[in-house]
């Protein structure tokens, strides 16, 4: 198919300007008449042009007959699993729809949200983004999918692996039901088929070039190395190939960081690509690979989907992929658009079985090779130097005098030696790696052939005797002197076991009608024909053995009255006779809902008019005093009557009682506390106030005079209160003994100072010793 068949003129012109002469198989498949206007589930090899394919597939919904594409809301939505793939898809769609005037906006995580919002407000006919950021814009109301006509899910299986199923369901539910839904992926697992059934209508399955067939442009190799030489083998591998661009896949971010430091110290132009980097750092790393400033990229599986790096010739699996799909997607970064590439698996002896399973699941054939040695790497460097293109170019006008000067001063040998040393100085020295023999190829699975004529024997043990085939097999071979190939099926039953023996060696055992002893309590007898194998007994579903009728669904409205079974004893029988079966009453009227506003046998509620309601007046007790409307609460008497409330500090006449303090329990005999003087009618008690004293006017208190006095302040000052007579004075503290400085032991406890035992002031020298 040419680029003008079935393609709108603006898109055909863009393809021709890009250098497209023919379309790839997947691009031709989506342009067939059967795919027009239908939902598609497309699977194709990596690097087969799926981005351009779904760009051509959604063209009828965007440009129709070829007019300009101008819309204030998105008409097409493209969802990609990673930021790098989304930005790459945006670049592809921009040049494909450049002549249509369609505006393309991207919504990916890690970018400025306000810039994306302004791009959406200006009007974007096509929006490309990642699931999380697209959902964020939809929830905030900045992305309107009410007019979306087509939704494309690129690498849908990867989005499910990354846990974006809930986001995808939210995005698809926000789009109109009349939209087209197109799913593109290199592989279509079961989860993608389930998602397609949920969100696609009458989807057409499109398979281009076989999704699981080995990529013909990729050469798969497996390198068996020791665990300690794993990093050195990768360094030698990169030095041996000297690829224009190479990518090394690791499982964790920590491994990416370690290899980045190791290769950076060896002089490799290397960059890293992992999820812990910011979006700007990841974009700069990819741009460095495209510009040639870096030649090696160490990445996690975040770079395994959809990323297209020009000149990528080598893919190294430093850590083995977890499944065949990951192997195909990693390897698909090379061998794109007809170019050749190498996919190298680094396998340690403990991972040989895992590597074989992954290769077998991916249906690819890998060649097992040895790790490059230091001699091979050095020889490859020398060969590249000898065959370098610079030797074939003639010297320029400015270079000729310098060439003559070098040859005249150092001669040809000196010039060649200088060139060789400069060449090797710019490259790291190769590493020494121990060689390990490649593992043997796994034996092909042997198909089971027919056993041929045979004779059956019965053994006297079964499951009850803990009989097992691995225990019976050597005993049978030893008893008859036969090999294991002469024994067919071994069927262990509950109490016996049946063994199939080949007819040519059956005469070595017991003839018909007799038995032979294989072990103590184990006999083997020949039977005629094939045995009747017992089916394993199932546990009873019920504890009783009563027969049960098969289940028969009743018809609608058919229900028999309950009747107790004859074999069941009735529960708590009545004394006046047996209980009758339940019979519904015939005179019961069916429930009839009342109409709106209809209410029988009840007076309707009528609100009172203003002024009809009387004010609330509390009842007055008969024994209440004048002016008291409610009887105060009080303890009830034995007769049930409540006594009137009387305050504690007043007598029966209502006068206030004087305060009399209680006698302290520890006071001497006959001592009581002086009552507080009663206040006069004018409010003044008449007693002098307690004077406020200061430290300067106070007298020192001694044990002989326990009374503390204060200096009077004013005319109304009164003396301080004396201590009670019953309080015993505390015993005086003994005066501290003066130290005897003549005693050496006491001089060590408290050193002599000129201040009488106190430490010397700062800045003055202490006494001289000696």
C-alpha cells in the first residue's frame, strides 16, 4: 500500500516529507475497510510503527475530509504509561498533524501543572498524557472530554502492570459512550482482553507480524558469568561492541546508581534513567543520548516501553527480566525500523534455569556465549584504530605542515607510537574475567509413547498401608529383575494397588492364579484383563443418611403450606392436642396505601392563632412562704412529706449563728481556737489589720524568742501572730566543727584558702604550697 491510498492528503504529505515510501504492516492493517469506525485491539512487534498507526486510525474522527482541525475541547485522547513515552508520542503526532493545524497538548507528571492548564484553555484538539495526570485534570475541571471522539491506550498491558487500572476506568468513564476505543500493545495478555471486553464495543482483533514471534532484526545472546565478574563482564562487553548507543537494564534503582558511579569512574559517557529522577533530569538524559553526548544509558524498566533512541545497537539485561513480556519489550528498544540490534542476557550460574524459562516463554532462541576477555577487547580496539576513517582522508592545508614536522622530528615509528598511546589513553583498560563453560541446552520434552502389550498385577497394599509409587517401583524391579521402562502405570487404590507390566517380561512374575511375595506383608498376584479402578469415596454432605429429594425450583406464586415431616418429633407439643398447620386468614384485608392528603379517623391538626395560647404559670405550693412560687427541694421525711429548706448557718428565727471553730485534735488540754471577731454593722470588724512587713524592718527570731515582729507601717499596724503554746520548739542544730588543718587527712577534704574556706576569687592567684 502506498502512502496515498486511504490516507487524508495532509497526513500523506507529512509522511512523504518524513521519508515514508511505504507503510508498515500494522499501519496498513488499521487502514483496511473492516477497521473503519470500529474499536480495535491491535498487537504488533516493538518498533513496527504503532504510533503512526493509531495516528492514522483516528484521522477520520479528527479531520474527516481533510479540513483544518480546530476545536476548543479535545477530540482525541492518547494515554501512555510513562512520561518519556507520552512526550515521544506527542512529538510524533505533532509532525503527523502539522499540516492540519491541530494543536497537541501533553499532560504528564513532573511538569508544570499551570502550563498544561493554559495549553488546554487555549484549545487542544489532541491531548497526550499519563493516567495519573489526566485524572488530576479531569477532577479539577481543566480537561473536558465531553466531545472526545477517539481514545487510544498505548502499551495498555504496561499500564495495568503499573497499577493504572482504576485511573483508566475513571478516564474512560469520563469520555462519551459513542467514542472509539483503540488499544495498542506488543503483547495482549488476559488482563488486556478483560479490559477490552469492559470498555470496547464489538472490538476487532488485529495481529500484525505475530506478537509472540521472535524479532528477526534482534540477535539474542546469553552470557554465562560468575557472580563476582558480573560487572566486569558488562564493562568488557560495552568496550567490545563500542555501540553508538547502548542501554543496560537493571531491576532496582540502587543498582542503577551503583553502575552509574562505576562506569563514570571508568570514563564511559553514561547517563541514568529511573523513577527517582525528576522529569527534567530524565528529559536531559534522553536528549544527551540523542545528541551523542552520552553513549550508555543505565535504566530500570521505566525505559522498557515505547522509547525510541536513534542508533541503539545493544541492549544488556544486567538483571534478568521477570517475565517473557518484559524481555520482549526491553529487547524491542533495538532493532527498530529495519535496523539490526543485539540483546545480551547476563546470566549467573544460579540463574540459568530462570533464563531458560524466560527465553522459552518468549519463544526466542538465544546463543550462549562466553564473556569477552581482556585480549579480545584489546584486539577489537586495535582493529578499530587501524580501520579508522581518519587514515583515509587526505591532509588539509593547515594539517600538512604539522604532519611534515612530526615525521621529520620523530619519524614514522614515533608518530605511530604517539597515536597508539593517545588512542588507548582515552579508554579504560579491559577487565580480567574468568571463563565459565556455557550451560548445556535443556533437553526437549519427551513425548510419551504408547506402552504396548501389557499384563496387570494386583498388590496387597493401598492408601491405608501408605503405599506410594516411588516406594513400590524399586521393589517390583528387584523382584522381577526388570528395568523401569518395563513398568507402565501404577494405580494406588484404597486397600490395593494395580501395576502394569510389559507383556515380554511378565513371565518373570507369578503365573495366573498364584502370587509372589515382594516384602513382608506385600504380595503381588496376576489378574486377567484390566482392573476396575475404584472412585475415591466422597465425604457425606450430611451427618444423617436420610434420603433427600432433588431440588426442584417452584414456579412464581406457588408455595405450599408448611407441614411437619412425619419422622420428626414436633417441638414442644401442646397439652390440648397437636398443633395445626399454618393457614392464612381469609378475612384479612390487604393493605391499601392512602392517597396523598387523606387520613382517616384522626382530627386534622390546626395551628392556634396568635394570642390563643395562655402564658405558663407555675403552681404555688400551699405551704410556701409569701412571694415563693415553688417549694425548694429538701429531704423527705419518713411520712413522705418534704421539710422546708433552712440554711445551716441560721437558727429557727432566721438570725445568723456565730462561727465557732472546731478544736484541733492535737491541741493540748483546755486550748481552743479564738473565734473570728464579728463584723460591725458598718462593715468594719474593728480589729487592726495585719501589717505587711519587710526584711529590713523585721527582727531576727531566735529559739529563746519565737515571736516574729515587724516594723509598723501606719497607725493600724498590728503585731505578728505568736506561735501556739502547744507547739514544741525544734532542737537547735549543732555548730559545725572547725577543721583541724594540722591533720593531713582533713586538709585533703577541704583545702585551705585565704577566704576562710571559700574558693578564691577568679583572677587572683591562690596560696603557694610548700
